[in-house]
C-alpha cells in the first residue's frame, strides 16, 4: 500500500500539496462532499466535529465530487462560497475530484481499499462516505454516507485515533 500521507492533493484554492500536509500531522475524517445532496446538511455536523476536536489533533477534510447525481456542479469559488456562507466550513477542502472509476483520485484509490464494518471495500456508494484516518496515514474505519457526524460509532472511531 502507498503511504496516504505522500499522495498529491490540490486544495480548493488550487494549491498543490499532499494529503499529509493538508492533514498537518493530525488524525482526519475524510469525506466526499457535495453541495446539492440530501445529505448536504451533514456539513454542519462535520464543522462541529472539526471545531470541537481540532485542539486534540484532529481535522475534517472534504473532497468535493460531482459523481453522484451531479450534485456538486459548481466551480471551486462557488463551492467555497457555499460552504463558508451556508455552513461556516473552516476545515480544508480539496479541488473537485472523482472518487470512483478510471479517473479516481489517488487518495481515494487508497481509501477505498479499506473495509467498512460489514467488510465492504471498493467503490464509494454516495456522497458523504466517511473514512477515519490516523495521523500515521492508516485508515482506521470506514462509514457509509448516512452515518451522521454525531453517530456514536463514528465518534468512537475518531477518539481511538486521537493522540492520548
């Protein structure tokens, strides 16, 4: 397996970096996001998690994708404006990517090898699928799109990868 931390990421602002630099040595919750999805209100809970746990070595990282129902059609500027004005998002966002198929982003090529609680690996099912990533780049848990940010199992998985 490739080290997730070394994989290239372009931020929503167009800056070239790596997953590790974007996470900045912290544990992360990685989520493929979309602005026009029935699950979009999860942004509020994701921002709450990010704010609450940032001081403990944690961040949320959003990866916008337009692959599911074309629910993220906007430009980088439109996505940034929507996220900041509608949900007050302060966590890092990547440029829009593909999470499935031949054009799958390298970060998601690694993430999708991880199994969820039922043992399912592979393609992303829909917007807002979640991956808990430890600060060492290890994928610790995978959760489906309907798992809310305040879900106790998700919170337990995050707590398990936070520094002591």
